[in-house]
């Protein structure tokens, strides 16, 4: 398996949250990448994953609410 960078991990976690896949818990490997205990920059992968995953979930929820509001507004027109 290939080591992962913090940016890659963030993007994977964000996309997983956006699609409602995986979980808030950081896996030890993902899509063929090895996730270290800690990155050389000092970042903690578990924290990075939780933040990015939560942001993806939040973006998805915002999208759903806006879609419902748009549908209600269109129905009233």
C-alpha cells in the first residue's frame, strides 16, 4: 500500500461525508492508501478525518435543505 498525504486524506474524508459513506472514525487504510498514526507534519489523521467528514456531512445537509426550499418555492409559484 501507498502512504497517504494529509490533503488526500482530507479529500477522501470530505467526499465520504458528502456521500454518507464510511463513518466518522478514521480507518487505518483507505482505497489502497496506508493511513499513519501521525503525519510527519504533526497532524493527527483521526482528527483530520473527523473534521473533513463532518464538513462533508454539513455540505450535504445544506444541499438537501436548499433543495427542499427550492422545491417548496417552485410548488407555490
